C-alpha cells in the first residue's frame, strides 16, 4: 500500500498560526480488504485520503458531504478513536499520533465527541448521571460530592432537571438523550468537541433546540467545534467556516458566507442547488449529478469527481488537482479554477 503526499499548505492569511487549535496534515486512513485462505490484504478502502485543514480556536468548522465520503472517519481519527494509516494531527502544537498512552489519556480531557446516535451512545444499564460523571472518575477530578454537583450543573446547562440524573436512558426522548450526550462531553471542560451529526436523528423542532444549546455553550465556555453533517441548512446555521468532502478528500473550504454565496467547485455547486429556498416566488436551478459515487475501494484516477462532473476535461481524468487558495480564505481543488 502506498499513499501520496498532498501539495496543500494550510493558508491562514489574516489570522496567525497561533490561532489554530488543531492542524491536520495529510491525514490518511485506509481499511484493508482481506481475501483468500490466509485473509491477506487484497485491496484498500481509501476512507480518508490526504486530508489537510486547520481548526481555529473558538470557531465552528462544518464538515459536509454525501454519506460515506469519510466525514466521521476524519473526526474519529483526529481524536485517535481510530488509528490513522499516516498523517499528522497537532493539538496546540503537539502531534497526537506520536503521544504515548499516558499523555493521550490526559489529552482526552481536552477533546471530546458527541455521537450521532443518541439511542446507542448511552449505556442502558446505568443511570445517566453515572454516564456523565464517568469521565470525571476516570481522570480523578473532584470528590464524589463535587462530581455529583458537576453532573447536576451540566444537566441544568442543557435544559434538564437534577432528578433526571437518577433515570435510565430508555426513560428519555431522542432530543433529551442528545442533550445528555452534550452534557457528558462538556463535563470535562474540553477545548474541542467533534459533533458527529448530532441532530440528524432528531425531529426538526428538536434540532433547533439542540443547535441553540450548542451555540450558547460555545459562547459560554469558548468551545471549538468540528461539526459533521450532511444537512447544509444546519451547517449554514451553526458554522463559521465549511469544508466540503468528496470520496475521502476535501474539495473546497472557506467561510460560510463565501461558500453559500459563491461555491467554486462543481460538486459544491451541485450540493448548494439542492437547498430549498423558503420563498415560493424564487426558484433555484437544480444541478442533477449523473451516475453514482465511485467506490473508495477503487477511486477514479485524477480528480475523483470527474466521472460525474459536466465540466470535466481530459486533464481531470489524468491529474489530481491540489487544494489551493483561489482567493483570500477560499480554497478549492479543481482544474477549472
């Protein structure tokens, strides 16, 4: 198995590099496909392929793309919940992938995750108060009384009551369970949280409540989010900057305002055309992509989007475009630009 190195350099034109809480460089995660009697690797699923970006302190970076494009794998690999194939992730200047287990355990206080499925992310056998306090116990933070007080405080911050700490997960609705997941992530007072599609399993009315809670907590605690989603309307509501993924690669990254006003990559333009406008007098021309998403087991040569792109040239099928800065704060990977 070989991996290629991206030519992409993380630009930070107006904010100094000291503003970056995390920096991801050439992140790769391949999964082996095993076959034969000896179960040897006969191929590799390229879930994440040379992804590079930075997350600035206090911002919400949205990560969007179709299902299966590698968004969740990026988030979990950044936290080392999944071991990478190669690459580098720096948190406050320290390479997470080179940390020994003892140092990594201490770092986990600073980096948490809110999982997508509120029904599966809580242990059904223990009260939710114990789930929230588990991290405090693992890291030896406070006395038993202080831990209980912190649990009650976190429940209050996400709109739940003190007595809820003694109830079990099955006694709560989906929206309440997701609030519990948020409280659990916040209990350790982290600096960075991966929000892995935290509202995708919730009703629309509950989604807005959870999003508002996330924004309020970010303002209160100075949190930094990587917000993974496929709903562009949600991303537009909560994100400061947005990165667009396609088949394991980032194809465009810029501020929310620039992305929604002037998407540059043909794939991003197709995604934007699918957003409904809440005005019956306005109509947006829908861009229909032809064909299916190629397999990450055998991605196309050159630009991975070229088999579905109506603007594809001969060069697109031969050479892979680098993610470069087209204008200040706006990067895209396309030979048309």
